[in-house]
C-alpha cells in the first residue's frame, strides 16, 4: 500500500547531546526501540543488539514494515538512527518521538525520504 505516492518513509536522524548512560545501556536501548516500534504502530519481527567495548551500542529491529536501527557513541553524546516504515499504518515520526524522549537529546536533525516511487498500471 502506498502513502504520499511512495511505498515507504525513511527518516534519518542525527541525535546530539544525548544522555551518555542511555546511549550505552543495551537493555534500555532495546526496550526503548521496541516501545518506539509499538508507538509507531509497527510489528516487531526480530531484534539484534550489540554492546561494544569500551562503549557504544548498535541495534536493529526488523519490523514487518521494514526496520529501525540505532548506532551510538556515548563518548560524544551522539546517536545515528534510521526509521524505515512501509505501508500506510506505521508512522516513523512516532518512533522518532519515543526514541528522542528516551535518549534525552537536546538537539536533533532529521530528513525524511520517500522510498519507492512506483508508477504504472499496477502501482
């Protein structure tokens, strides 16, 4: 199902001035990402998170509607976040709001890219 003339919405987020302890908490990040998926109206299929030494976490949630990912640098208070949803039911901006709240970011930049501009008789 298309929305806004596209198959999906992909939000790329740069989150700055985040809480370093939140950025380094693998269990908290995974829980928050799952809550973000739920807030977006997405269905979680699988998750994989990895804690790095001395700090940092990378994680991905595979959702029925596509994926949510995060990569953190606690030493810089920074997170790179991808929120990609397909179809009309999941709203990636609701996931963004939930994650921003958890990370305590005081400054973010984001861009939304509409993915899959398909035209033709079956589109």
